């Protein structure tokens, strides 16, 4: 009987613990990612509203338009070089691009929950933006009422596994 107990404690028990841990890790990886995309949408909305506070109530026409550019378009001055993404020249921004060419309001850890090295935030002139299987996890910034570098409003869309999410966030002003 001692050999049997020894076998259980040395082989069966560790194997069961390993399987329980592996099942938990697998479950975490397969958990629905839609809620994380919605979380990213809210983060982008907060960032856009922060930008608006810095630029005296205006929104950017592009995720890389700076506060200074918006205020200059409105005939005011500023030395604030911050933009939503801080990645001049890029419409599609990955986590590693955030803040790569200037100060970003978007946090550096902002990433696509479907593809960590994939595009996290994208610009769109279309309302609603076009969904494709490659756009899973991307959050779209859609500027509205654009005049120069200033947008009067915006919308934020999220791309899920099978299409755009039903939740659409809009500017507060």
C-alpha cells in the first residue's frame, strides 16, 4: 500500500496539478476578447476628451494631429506637441508605435487583444469604418465635421471577431 501512496503523491498528484494549471492558462487564452476591445474603445474616448481639454474644446482630425496644430488652426498659440498616438505619418498604429515620433496621450501599453503586435488603433474617414478579418481587435477613430486639422466631433468603433461591435462611442461635446 505504501508504494501505491508513493506513486499517487509522486506521479498522479503532480500530473493533476499540472493539468489544472494548463487548463486555466488555456481558458485565459480562449476567453472572449470583445470586452477588452470595448475597454480599449473607452480608453481612446478618454484620450480624445483629454486632447479636447488641452486644445480648448476641439478634437483632432487625425490621431497624430498635435494640440499645437489644432490651436494654430483656430488662431491660437501653444507649444504642446502631444497627439493621441504620437506616431506622425502613421494611420495604423501598433503598440510599439505609440509615442515613437512625439508625445502620445494614449498609454504605451495600449494593444490589440487579438494580436499583441498587431494594429491597435486606426484612422478611418468612413463612418462606419470597413471591417475585415484582419481588423479584429482594432479600435477606429473616426473624425467628423473636419475643417483643416480640427474635428467638430468623433466616433470610436471597435472591430470584433466577426464584425464591428455594436457599441459606438461618440464625442461628449
